[in-house]
């Protein structure tokens, strides 16, 4: 079956000699259900592509409706509004002689499909449904869409009346066809299809398709761009041809940040690539391609000399030439440049926060700043956001100028002009240090100094009166006064007193976020920022409804070791971070005594490095308790015996299962790690466990006993979390894992502590005395 579509375009003989094509791939910052805004951005991208001489324009996945519509895809309105926007695009007569490739949901034969619609001169050429849906990790496409399983069958789609009126057509082809123009052929992949083992570009290439396009909605994850580029490089190096890739950008209403970097590759070489982290809402990347380069590459590639694939793609003939009669030189190959993961931490979350701020129409952020690594990292990320905003403002980005003026003054047409990034930070970020009698002057000084260095507004408040009033209320009712362990209190008293402080901080944070703008004579309120890292969220090392409860959390998907590295790279710019980096993380919720100073790793009984190892095994490698132990026992043999590793793993899973309920109320966080415990979308698991794990733990013990004779005695080197700063602490014994925080450094105060602290009841986990710091508290995690 061959389908024919007519076109008004006429061609000339010179095209056959030049064989040069100008191609445009677009990055758009779309927003779920913002049909008017999405239309305007699509319209602008087509206009820019047309001005640059492009004859083919590719846009990102589901660009008309927005990608993250969720269950709104079930609503008929979402499809109908998408058809309305498509009709407006089709009616625009100024876009002649350019094939436009746009994405939207399409209802066909009672099923909803994630589709591409290719049109030219007001006529629809093809509707191409997605064959392989993204259904893992953050993606739930299979909940709303059906995969096109009828390949290679082509069907006819009956157009709704709004599209009949716009095109004059009644039926158009739907299916996995390819366009054959007068000078080349074009095939389509959609996002996930690139990542599958049987990607459509392979049979397309064997059938002579020269230009492969991919419309994508691919989110940022640390170092993911390199993987994406490698896949496209391998595809074009192996099969030859042009590969056009278009990606979304920004926060379109969810936890993900789409990181752009739309690109074009030819025969394994990169010709053009857009920015990965940017505040631009519309970015169009164009390049000029010599189509003869494709044919020469394939003719000289011995690996391509095999029989055609039986996977047939039907051809839709279009009397139109992608090439143009011009003297343009072909685009030359360029070298891809990648940000380091630590650079990405300062860029991706910053762009995500800007999108969230401007689209939520709030007046800024409020951050509980404790002087610890996590909250300091969050403050530096917002400072990075302010730098990006300032650069875009200075460069004349009218959208950024309008949005910043509206956020700062309430009037997008005001004459506000920032003096520098610190000026912006002073208007957008308020940092709040909430002290108690357990806080130190050093942590407050670090918080104050960092706030001054980045330019934020700084507030310090003592919340002892609030905490005391709550304790007094309890005393009046029960006639009993709870005490800290340091003062002779029980474990239950000690934990409750810590949680009262932690939860009071959340109440104070929201009060200041709502009333500070009013006190300053401004309207609106601030968004509260959380700062719990991914490892602590996984373990449950946070108090439910403390400062970890916020509006958004820029670092909730980033592990502690990466945050330490990020802080290390920023010390030259912000000198106060040196003290933050050197001090051991602590909650500062318990009184300090000569015998005991509270630290996070001691409370948890696991280092952050160990939590990262366990998290990756649990989520990325899909291992249960036995699988995690089997994998980590040989990797940790330099530190622990098999029996000690077994106790570590059992301790983690016991605490994890007790604390899992906390994941159900985690603050929406920027997704950056594939072992995120985000219960709402990414890590779907029960929150009520049998915390004894009887069979699993029994098997772990049995394996540990069998392994014990075959493992050497551990050498117990200094944990790598401290190696980068080992000169700041006394030398540690190579045969003992004694208190690694022995140096008297004032601990950093972290406000999110710890309903998962360990009791020391008779059922506690026993460790060899030389495996943990001497002040470690190990046992059953408290469910509060």
C-alpha cells in the first residue's frame, strides 16, 4: 500500500545537484495544560525556523498539551483543546514550504495515542503514534496511552470537525509510515523508541530512510546527557544518516526538569546542539546538511550491505523538496561539551526553581538555613538561579525581564533593573536561622556569613519560647516533665523533645514565609524550600513534618557525597562554605556534653557513602535485603567482616521499613538520582512492612557465616566521605574505625532531625566495638 499526499510546492532541477537541506530542531519550555502559552511558543519556534531557511521543523514530545498532564489525559477536553491548537497552526498561511512536526494526544478507534502530526502547507501528511511507551521510573505513559501495536499496518484517521475545517481533509493516514519527498526520505521515532533494543531507526535505515527524527520528553539526571548523545552517535555511526533530536526544557508542572540539548548528528558526528540548562523558553537549532554525505557514507560502509529488513514502513509520497537552491556550506562537525555532575547540581535545580517560582506567581523563597551542608547547598543553588536570571536579563530576554519584575515588584512592566545577582537574591531569597538553646553560635555565624555572601535577606529567631510552651502544655496535662537523655530522661522523652524542636521550625518557617512579604509592604507569600538529601529521605532520617516538609526541595534527589563535592567546588566563591564543609553534619537537637555530641552518621549507624551504596543496590539494581548483602559483602570486605556487613544491611532495612511511611509525605523534590525514594511517583512500595524481615534476615545470617572463613581481616581505611579533608582531622588508625569526628569542630546544624534515631533497648543490633564511632546509637528506629 502506498499513500499519496498532494502539495502546492514546486521544485526546480538545480535541487538535484545541490542536495543541501536546512533542518531545525526546537527546544521549548512548555507547561502542562497551558494551551495558549504552548501555542505561542510553538508558533514562535516555527517562525524562527522559517526565518533561518529551514524546510523541516521538529518540536518536542506532546508539545501542544504539555508532557506532564497526568490523569488530565483521560479528559476529553485535553484532546479537544489540542485539536484546537493544531487547527490554529494549520491555518497560518505564513508558514508555507516547511514541514512541521508537532506532538499531541490523539484519540483513534477508542484508544488514546501519544502522536506526532506532520503537516505541510495546511495539509496533514501523517499521524505517527508512539510504539514503545515510557513506563519505568518517573514515567507512566501506559496509564493513559496505548502503544501502536499494528505496525506495519496503516489506518485512516477520521479528522474531527475543527481539523476538517482547517485542512479541507476528511481522512489522513495514521501509523508508522515514512515520508518520501522528491529529494530524501524522513522517518520518525518518539523518545523512548531510541532507547529500546529494536529501535525503529535500524529498519528505517536499511530501507533507505535518510533523516530520522526523535521528539522527546527526556528529564535531567546527573550525567544523562552523555548517555543520550552516545545512543544517537552509535545509531548514526552504525547506520549512517541524519538524526534530529528535539527535547523539552524546564519544569512543566512536575518533579522532573527537562534539560533540552536538542541536537543534530550526521554519520556519527555532531553538527549542532542547543543549551542544556537555560532560561530561554524557545530555542531553535538549525544546521545545513549535504544529503550526498549520507549516501556516500552508506555506500562505503560494508556493514550496510545486507538484505533489507522485513520490518516494512509504508511510504507517503510528498511532492516537496527539503533541499533548497542555495550556496550554503554544510555545517561542520563540532565537539560536544558536557557539564560535570557537580556543575549540573548548581544548574539543573536552579532552572527548575526559577520555573516553579515564576509559574506559581509567588514573591520569592524562604529557606530555613542552618549552617549545614544540605541547607547551604540549597542556598547556593538559589544563588546560581539568580546568576542565570541576571545573565538572561542583561542579554535582553524579555520573558525573563517581565517575570523578574513581576516577582520582585508585582508589576511586569515596572522599571526594576537589577544591579547584580546579589541584588536579585536579596529580593527573591529570605534565609531564616531558627535557634534553640541546643544551637551553637558557630552554626549561626556560618549561616549569617553565607547569607551575606550570596546577598539574601537574613533573619535569625530564637524558638525556645515556642518549644517551652508546648512542653509546658504537656506538663499541665500529665504533671510530668520530659527530659533529654543527657539530663537523665528516657529514650522516648529524648526523642519527643527533639521532634518538638524540629516541628516547631516548620511552623515558624511557614509563618515567616506568609507574613514576611506583608511586613515588607509587599503582597503574596514566599515558597518554603526544603533541604533533605536523598540518602536521609531513603533511610527516614528526618522528623515527619519538620523543616523537611516544605513546598519544594531542590536537593531531595541528590546524595550527600555529591552535595559535599558541590560545596567543595564553591568554597572559593563563598568562603564561609569552608567551615560548613569541615564540620560534621548534626541536627543540634540534643544538649552537648563531654561524653556525647550528636552527629548524623552516628545517629544513623551508617555513613552517607554506605547509604548511597545500599540505595543504588535497592532501587537501581532492584535488590532486596539478601541481594543487597550479597552484592555489598565483597565490596565492603576491606572495612567489615561478612557478619558486620550483615548487621549493617539488617540495620538499614529495619530502619527503612519502620520509616517508610515518611516517604508518603516527602516534599516534591527535583529528581536527580535513580535511587530516589519518592513514594508519590518514582519508588512505589508499601509503607507498612513486617520490620523483622524474618526469612530474609535469617538467610543473610546464614550466608554471612558461610562467607566468614573466606574473607580476609578488614583493614578499615578512613571512610572516603572524609578522605578529601583528612588533613582537617587527627590521623585515624588503619585498624580501627573509632570516632572519625574526634576533632573538636562545632557540628553543622541541620534542622531536619531525627525521628529515626535509635533506641538502645535489649533488642538493639549489636556491632563489634571497633566498627562504629563510640557514640553511635544503634537499634530500632522510632516510627514517628
